[in-house]
């Protein structure tokens, strides 16, 4: 479980996407629910925050903090 994550962060989930093109996901929406996008095929998955925190393995890359 990761404690802090932000929009456009790249994360690795415990299970990879069935497309097998990439193990990494980009966070594209944060709120009560978290929307993530597969970096391989572009599929989008929406899940509840607690489910995301349970299934997330680690933070791969933080989003650029200097962007507005």
C-alpha cells in the first residue's frame, strides 16, 4: 500500500492487466473513486479508493510537481 499518490503518478498493481503489454498504470482521476489507465493498451479502470489502496503494489514514478 502506498500512502501518498497524486494525479498522473505511475503505479504498479499487484496483478497485471490481461493485455500483458505493461504492468504500470497512470492515475487519471482522484476522488472518492480512483480512475487508472493501463500504460500498455489504454484501458481505463474505475475503482473505489480503499480497493485501489489494497490492490496497489508500489509507486513507480511521481508526477512532475512543477506543472500547473
